[in-house]
C-alpha cells in the first residue's frame, strides 16, 4: 500500500489500531525518516492517547494512557541486542499494553513475538510504501 502524505500513513495506522488489544506487539521497521514515528503517532491518536507522541530515540520508550488500554512506544535504535538486564527495563512497557517497537531488530528472540509487522519504505519525498503483515 502506498501513502502520499504523513496523514495517510497516520490513517493506515489508525485502521490497524482498531484491531489491537493489550498484549499485542507491533514492530515498525524502516530506514530513518520513512515514517515509523508518524505511524505510531497515528495509531496512538486512534487509541485515544492525548499526550504528544514524540520519538523516544534518546529514551528507551514511552508508556501512554489510551482510552481503553495503555499504549507503549519503544525505539531500540541504539541497541545491539537486548541483555537479560535490559529486558528487565523493557518488560514493563509490554505489560498489559499495546506496544509499538521501532528498530525491533535488536530485540529479535527476546521481545514478545509481534502480532503485526509494519515495514515502511521511502518512495519519494511525500510517498511511502507501507506493508502490514499479520505474524
Ligand atoms: P522515522 O521514525 O521512521 O525516523 P518520522 O516519522 O520521524 O520517521 O519522520 C518521517 C518524516 O517524513 C516526517 O517529517 C513526515 O512528515 C515525512 N513524511 C512525508 N511523507 C510521509 C508519508 N507518506 N508517511 C509518513 N511520513 C511522511
Ligand atoms: Mg522514529
């Protein structure tokens, strides 16, 4: 599926959000600037998160209050892998929450298995290829 604006990517994310429940993990992959955080922002808005959703690149993550469920947003950009000690810090984000994980590669095999995998690719200035796979 191709989107032609950040708003269209947010709308796709809102469609996916309607299918999620606490405990679900959604990985969001793609190069820098492809729209991972934009996608998560759209999903959070649809889930009733009122706080501003910003990139957690310099923190492990954020945990927000959605209307019906907690919503977590993690970014593993700076991780090489996830050690047992690091998993101790990450685990609370997944506990009874819908969790979105940017740069999930470092957490493969350690994070709970995802329910959906979202992959974003740069097509042109304002267009992106967005692929959503049910895992
Ligand atoms: P990432 O988290 O992947 O690094 P961001 O969501 O932070 O990416 O940034 C994506 C940038 O690309 C934003 O400036 C956004 O406005 C812009 N953009 C342009 N077109 C699109 C689109 N179709 N979908 C998502 N973002 C887009
Ligand atoms: Mg980002």
